[in-house]
């Protein structure tokens, strides 16, 4: 052919045709051999043919079309943008010159569509693929059924829809692709040269839909059609390598789904054949080498054989080397090589591998223009490599880069795109690991948010679903470890179990999901102590370790978790074999982890804990020495600011304490103090960890250092408490945290008392008690002064405060975990965001001039006005001793040591009282006001009489004596008033009734009520502010809401009717609202409470010992619970009379918190509350009510009476005095329970 052209002189009429034929011949040889020189010649001769052909010549269109196709093909080889621009230009001219009814019009439209599709795949300009589909659709429409090229045009149209699907992810595009490719296959007879290509295109479309939806039948179809394409193609055919490559890719994807080793073996086999059949220099060689490398890389992930990852890197490096700079595939090859190096790094930990991985992935990103369809993928891969290096080295900048790059990948990917969920999942993981490093709550919130989105976007059958479920479960586990919310633990178990269930046995990721499931069972056991959970944890963690080959990068972590589970079971059951196993596997985990690995510290600390546990059991010195050695290493390896630093320091301090107890060397205690102190200073660590360390620090300072150093430690304890009992938690969750606050506040106060710093002791006791109530009231504090000076800031703070108040006291009912947990999650995250916003606003206010102490804990000078109506006696109970601090308005604090009573004695008195009451009321079905058999009165006399006597001798008498002079000054015609504010077990004892009763010698009888009128308060703060003063003119008759439930049957309160009648005697009808029986519903009562100054409950009261927030008034349609009352804030309330049982009983696990109905009424706005410590007699209620209202209000029809009206405390005092005369002074069970709270 070349000779023919040479022999044809210029100007010959056949010269152009022969040049065109020669160009086509070179094009054909290029397709067979892939030599670039042939394509250069094809373009050269087609260009010459075109140049020699005048416009209007019959062959002009053919040369344009052929030249355009040649430029298209060279573009596919070299990726030079000018080639595809030329291709489109010449193909467009060919289309324009061809009349619509010409037989070749469809072919030229299809070729133009192909060129536009190629440019789209390079530049991602959406208009190119839109035009491509348009022209290909026209080609199909112009071609009649039965035409030999109809199938080819349908196949090309299907490929264009396929390409748009790959870019936009719209499902209808891949459906169209399958539809048109299927039509192409059906129209192509067996034996036709194009049959194999159509089958392969159809297989590729099914494969792409599988990658989106995960439907197994799609990948089965992909393999079927690609296999048929291969089988139809004779050896040596120029398409054979391409078809083998496609078949290998389909097997690769099925392996990802099912994990069957035979599939990855087939993938390697067919991809290897494709590579072997493709000559060097062929444009497809690079992509085939890359796919072969991917298959080896995946088999490496499954089997861990080093030669596989070496082969993967080898082939991918060849692919990079064969692909010229500027080629459209160069970035893809670089990113693929970087990913393979990343895999080898994760296995062998060679830092140069991850450095090279970052380098190649960075090159891929840099080579890809913004807007390119693959830009997001390369960003995601680069983010992953930074993520991997962070996991190894723990450098903060790496995880920052990972978050940034993964976020960019997500932002660049349109909704609906098949890889969107994967990118979102990777972003969630990056946030999770940053949380584990820095401990910032916003990161774990984001991790859950993005991992949840990834799960929601991924169908159950998708290959990625299990991984995404497991990652979401892990995020919930981490948040549970931080916040302790039970809902998070339930979600963690649910999602990780689903991941395990979705993953077939033998799948390479099965071990990971099983390990995660074991860890979450371990965490649940640590919380609930159910033995079945730790048994499951050990089973699953053992399975994970057994399934993981030696040398696998995750082996050490799986062993470490198994060791933790053995440690936990040892602590529970004490079986020595468990701690031996724990030390064995934790040591293996340490040995398998390189020294520079980011997880080395946690494994060292866990090993140290195992030795500590064995030391506690066997007392062998080498165990505690090993424990300290490994824990010190953990501390040394962990940078300051790391979220785990405080935990490792606390663990070290614990072991140093243990060694001190064994050897008695004071240096160990000094070192432990240093460790605990340093732990508190690591502010990124969880508040609960820092709080624990601060408590240890304070206790050790108290015992072994000066009181001043202990005061420093306790100061830190008090600073951390608001972070432990946090606004961002539901109220019930805050109460769950409070027992750990426990008696540390009493210890702090005792230390302050011991050095004579009484104001600080009062401040600390105030700050550390009734924490939740004060938080609720803080959110309801008027902002008048702030509003005057900074109205916008005040308005914003008010808005956030109200929203936070509502969020904290709202209640979630039991909901379906799988389908409704997202709404609960959204509300919980919003709650925590409000808490963070509230704290930021407080900080802004405190930076303003004159607002530095805004809503900070009150100083003593601000608390002392609480004693303006009489002394307030604060009783502190601690193991080191008991003390009373008497706050007076006219003098300094009076310290009264209660040397005759101990905390143990107080606990015993409380226990004896509770035991008696349980026995006394055992005959009733539930606590109620019903009268009971008085056969136990003798027993009552013995138990309660002894308690009241001790309270007088040990507590009341020393205090009364110490303040006798002040009491005399405060009293005129009436008894002086005293308010009790007790801690510990004294908070549950009847101090108001202390005395010696029933003595044979009446002159020895003594009764505190002869000296003072007693009230109680939960805190000094409760007696301050608007709630401490009357809200209206007391000369005006108040409005009263009466709520009664006489009931029927065994639980009836027949005297409730009489009680109401008594009250009505003192109040005019137009000032009373009476809700009774069916009208006394929860909603009705809540609706009326804000309209009346006084409320009187005559019904059953219930103190729920299991859940104190469920303590309630029993109304017609259910319970009016304390949790519901917390949500109220009443402006005009004056007095609440709770003529119901157990309205001031409280929770013995939370003595400092006053978790009872009385405290609830104080918090919602009633400054004065009359209540009961235990069940009252139904017959006594009307008598008490009669005397109370007579003394408070007088007769409503006796307006001329000059009777002095008493305050509620004095009115109750007189009423109880009358009851005592009626029932007998030693019938303590009947008159003692009535008490007054407030002012």
C-alpha cells in the first residue's frame, strides 16, 4: 500500500483515495499491535487525503470521519487534549456535511458521540455527555430495525448512558445502559464479529449496577456475559485481552462481595492473561497492569502473603512507567500505586511505603483538574493515606489532612453517585480517629452523623454495607465510652451485630467485625456486669484472633482486646487462669506492635493493668514492678494533649499506690501524686477520667501532704464537676453520674474546715450539692442587668437557656431501635450543641466589664443572706469527722465540731430508721396514707426514740448550745427559727424532732421544738433570690388549687374528702379551684398550677427508689412525675402543701441531691413546701391541714379577726404540736414525718 502511494504522482485523481486507504491500514495495524507509530501514520495519511480533497467532493466526508476517529484513538493512547478537540472538530464536520437521509449519517453521529464521550471522561463537562447521548440516540433512531449496524449504535448508546451513570450516579442511566446493551446483544447473531463486544458492554453495565446496589444477581450476570464474550473470541483476536481484563474485574468484585478465594484467583488468572496478550506500548497495557495489581493487592488483604503485595506494587509501578505524563490515565495509575504502597505499609509498617503512598496520591490529585469526575476519588485516596500514617504515628497534622481531603471528596461528589456513601464513610472514620486523639465531642458527633449517612445510602446487599455498619457501631461505642448514654451502647451492639450477620464466613473482613462485636460486649459488661456479655466478648475476640493470620496488621489489636476481656472476667470471677491468659495475650499484642506505632501506648497500659490485677491477687513484687514499668512507658510514648494521656497517668498513679501499700516507700506516693496531678491538667481527656485523677490526688494530699496542697487538689475537683455532670446530658443521665461525685465534696469541706477556712467549706458544700437543681434554676435565672447593658447577647442567652432547659428535661419514650433512633440521635446531638453554645455565651458574658462572676458559683458573701430569717445549720459528714457550720446574718460562721457522732453512726441511724419503716408499713400494698395497725407502736418507740435521742445528744444539743445567744437575739415573742441543711445520711434523718422522750424522769425529757422552729433546705441558694421572698401582698387572700384523689378499695383515702372540706373552711369559694377524681388529670393539674399561689395535694405520693425522677403524685389518669415537674417554672407560687406519702424521702444513693417531690416543688417556684418524710396516716391529714390553714389564712368569713397569721414553718410547727397532743408524744411514726422546706 505504501508503494502504491509512492508510485502515485501528486495531482493524480486517485492520490487522495490511496492516501486514505493507507491511513486506514495503519489504523488497523495499530488496533492489532498497539504501536504508536502506526497511529501517527494513520493521522498523517488521513490528513493528507483530506487536504487533497476539495470541498464538495464525495470522499471529503469519509476522510473527515476517518481522521476524527484516528485523533480519537490517539487521544485514548496519549491523553493529549488537542487530539480529542481535533477528533470532535472533524467528526462534527463529517456529520454536518452528511445529509440526514444518507446511509452513513447514523455512523457519523455515533462516531461524534464517541468522541464527545471521550472528552467528557477526561474533562467531566456535563454538556459533552449530554451531546454524546443526543447524537448516539439520533444514530439509533435513524437506523431501521434489521440494519446490520443497529446493534452497534445501540451498544454505543448504552455505553454513553453507562458513562453518565459513572459520573452522576443516577440509577435511571445505568438502567438505560443495561436496556440498550441488552438490545444490542439480542440483535447481534451468534458468530457475529461484534457479539463479544456487545456482551462485554452488557456485562460491564451489570457490574456497574452491582457496585451501586450490591445485588448479587448483577455481578453474576456481569461474570456470565463477560465469560461469554471471552468464549466467543478466538485466540489472537485484538479484543481478547480487553475482554479477559473485564472478566477478571467482574470476578474481583464478586470476591469483594462473597470473599470466596476462587474468585480472586480467577481475577488474577484473567487479568494476567490480559496483560500477557497485550504488547508493550499498547494503550491498554497500563490499565490492564493496574487491574492485575489490584487483584494481587486484594488477595494480599485476604491471605497476607507478602509476594502478593510485592506483585501488586510491581505491576502498578509498570503501569505508571508505561503511561506518559499528560495521559488521561496517569493520575489513576499513580493513585492505584499509592494505594498498594499504603496496603504494604499497613501490613509491614515501613514508613517509606506510606511516604511514597502520600507522594503518588498527591501527584494524582495535582494532575487532575478541578471538575474532573475522578478528582474526588483521588482526594479520598490521598485522605486515606494520611489517615493510615496518622494511625501509625499519631501526628495530628495527618488526621487534620485526612479530614480536610475526605471532606473535599464528599463535597465534590454529587448526591446519588455510587461512591458517595464510601467517601462519606471514610470522612466519618477520619472524624472518629481525630476524636480518639483530641477528645472533642464535635468530632464523634460528626463521625456518627457521616457514618449514619453512609449506612442509609447503602443498600443491605451492597459489598460495603457491613463495613459501614461496623464503623457506625464503633462510633457509637466510642461515644458511649465518653458520655455513658445507654442508647449509644444499644446502637453499637445493633449495628455491629448486623455487620457480622451480613458477612459470610471466610470473608477477609469477618475477623474485624467479630472483634468489634466482642469489644462492644466487653463495654456492655463493664457497664452492667452481666456475665453473659463478658463470655460473649471472650468468644468473639478469640474468634477474631484465631481468624487472623500471624503478621496481619490487625492481629495485635485483636489480641489486645482479647486480653482486656480476660482481665474483666478475672476481676468479676477471680479465676487465676483468666489473668494468666490476659498477661499472655496482652504481652503478644505489645510484642507485635512497633515502638513508633500510635497504638503502642494503649497496649502497654493494658499490659500494665493485667500485671496490676495479678499483683492484687498474688502480691508478687515483680508483677507491680512490671505494671509500673509498662504504664510508665505508655505515659512516655503519649504526647501531652492526647485524649488518653490522663488515663495512662491515672493507671500509673494507681500502680504506684499499690506498690506503696506493699513496700511503704513514700517516694511511690509522691510519684503517684505527681501522676494524678498531671492527669488533671490534660484537658483534652474525658472529664470523668480527670475527675477520678483529681479525687485520688486530693485524697493522697490529705493523707500524706499538707492541707494546703489538698485544698489545691479539691479546687480542681470542684472545677471539673460541672463537666462530669454536664448541661449536655439529660437530667436522668446527670443523676447517674452523681454517685461518683459521692462523698468527695464532704472530704473537700472537711479539709477546708480543718485549716479554718470556713467560708470556703460553705462555698464548696454549696457548689457540690443539689447540682442538677442548681443547673435547672441557672437556666431560669432572670437576665435583667445583662439585658439592660447588652440586650442582644441577653436575648440570645435566654433563647439558648430555654431551649437547653427543655432539652434537658424532655423525655424519650421506648422506641423502635432500628427505625426511630435517628430522631432521638438528632435531638441528642442538638442538646449537646446547645450546651456547647450556652457555655460559649457564658464565656462571652464573663469577658464583659462588670460581668466577670456572671452565673459562677456564689461566694460566701453572696450566700450568707440566706440566714436573714434565722441561722442555717450546714452539717458536713465525712470519715474524718462530722461538723456543723452555722451561717448567721450577724456573725461569722460558727464551727461546731460534732465529735460524738461519726459518719458510720449516721449511716446506722438511717439504716435502722428505714428498716423500721419497711417493717411497719409492710402490710400495705404500696406507700399510702392509709392508717395501719398500731401494733408496732412499741417497736416504734424503741427504734425511733433511740434515733431521736442520739440526734439530740450528738447533733442538735451541741449546735443549740453554740448558737444560743444568737437565737435569743433573733426571737421576741415567738420561738427562733433555724434551717437545717444536712449532708450524707443526716439528710434523711428527722433533725427537727431531735430530743429525749419518754424518760421515767419527766425532767430529763427535752425536745428541740421547745427551743426552735425547724425548716429544711436543699441548699443556701434555694433560699436566695426571687424564690425566697413572698411574690404578692400577703394581705390579699391567695388563690388555692386543691388536688385530691379519695379513690376506692384498699388504697382509698377516705379522709381526703374531709381534708378538702377543712381547707374550704378557710378560703372563699371564688379563690379555690378543686380538681378531684376524674377531673384531677395530669394535664389539668399542670394547666392550673401557674394560676394559683397555693397548691394542696391530697393524694398518694410515691418515691420511686429505682428511678427517683419517676417519683410522683398519683392522679386520676396516671402519675405526675418529678421529671415532668422539672419542666415547669412558676412566677406567682407561694406555698405547696404535699399531703401525700414520702414527698421528701429522697434517694439514699444521692443524699446530696434531694431527688424528691419537695425539691421539685421548690425548683419550679414554690418558696415554701410542707411535705412528709414517710407515709402519713390518712386520719392525721385533715387535722394537720386544719391547723396549717387556720394559722396561715384564718377564717375567710372572719375578716374582722385580729389573729396573727403565721408563716408556713410556724404554722406547721403549731399543727404538729397539736397532733402530738392528739396521738401521744411517743407515737413518733405519726407526727415526726411532717416537715417544712424553704423560707
